[in-house]
C-alpha cells in the first residue's frame, strides 16, 4: 500500500503528517509520534501499524472516548483497505489519505493575465465597497421625500452602512470558523457584491411591477434571490473558494439566513397571496421609476386649489 497521510484540523487549517514508520502512535501525551491537543483525546489514543504484508491497520488504545467510524464506536482492529478513511478520535475528525489524493483548486490571488482577482485583492474590495456606498446613497436619495434632512436621509444611510458592516463582520467570523483563517478582502468583496445586486433588484423590480401590473413577479425574484441564490453563493464562497468545512458551512448558512427566508415566505403567503394578486393593480403602476418622483414639479397652494375646483363651463344662451 502507498504511503499514508494523516489529516486533522489545526489552528491555521488542516495539518498533515506522513506515516513513514511501521508504527505511529497518536495521542495527547508529548512522547507520541503525532500529538493532538483535543482534551477529549486520550494520552495514547490509537496507533497505525504496518503488518508484514505491507498493509496498514488501525488500533484503538483509548478506554475513554475511543474511535468512532460513522458515529459507531469501534474497538477491534481495523484493516485500512480503502482510502480515504474518516474516523473520530474523541471529538477530533481525522482522515487517512493516500498521497495521490487530489486537493481542492488553488484560490488565485493574482489572475492568470496578471490582474488582481475579484476575491483576492484589497483594491477590488475597496472599489466594490465604494461602489456599494455610492449606489446606496443614490437609492436612498430616490426613496427619500423631497426634503433632505437627517431624519429623512442621513439616519437611513447610517443604518445601511452599519448593516453592511455587520454583514461583513459576520461573514468574516463564519469564514474563520469554517476555514480556520481570516480573509478580509474576499469577505468584503462578497458582501459588497451581494448588497449591490440587492440594491439593483430594488431599482429594477418597479419596472416589472409596471409591466406585469402586479407585484408578484418582482416579489418572486426577491424571494428567489434571498432564499435560493444567496445561500448557494455563500456556500460557494465558504466551501469552494475558501475550502471550508462543508458541514460547518451549511450549518452557519442555515442559522444566518433562515430568519430572513422565513420573513420573505410569510409575507408572500399572507400579504400578497399566490393566486388572486397577479391580475390586480401593481403598487407602482402610477410611476415607472422612483426618479419620476424626484423630478416631478411641485404645485403652489393656489395652483392646487384652482386645479381642485370643478371647471365651470359657460352656459350657452339659445
């Protein structure tokens, strides 16, 4: 059998050790060949031994927590015939690999043409953040009443900035837990791109409402974006781009996005209705775009009163 590689999680990602000796002992004691710091691991937890025929065997030495394969405790000798072999020593997840085991694709810092990659360069992160702030300011301006003040504009803009900042910090922490590393530029780029797309959808959906004379198509797009696309994109970011742990990434995604998805589905089911709203008048059918509200002229009180009076036609005498 080929040389074995043992993989287990460390402080800065996974750690790997070649098993080149006939007997390798693993545990918490400092005289082991491979030392694990997990307190649920015994001082001498298991050994990997190569027999006379060249085959490797796994022997458990621990009386406390032992070895578990597929969540089942195994106390007998295990012949390592197929790789990779996944098992747990205490709470530490360990894999035995062949050295020809394929690895995940390398995440590029600089693209092949020499430019800076979108999720690997600070320049892109700062540019996308600046674009997000500018787009949010324009969107806030269009949705603000004509009188610009702290209550109508400034406070909403500050709230949006803090919301974007909290998302960035949250994704940064999740990325640290799943991939065992801090990566500031890629997290900032991902959050900025996600919020830019969300703001663009807010600007495009009024056109759909106007065209279909119903809010349902636009709301379905919002629902698909928040319930389907955002979780898939976040999964790609954590698992494929950063090589994070799949189970931990899925758990964090479900915990972070479930409240928003629940609110979206509840609003769609209770407020809009699925079957009878499509033919009703859209909320924005009186205006194709919020910009029309900003450039729309205002009337004086006298002009408004005059326009409100019924027109009186002169009586024609016979």
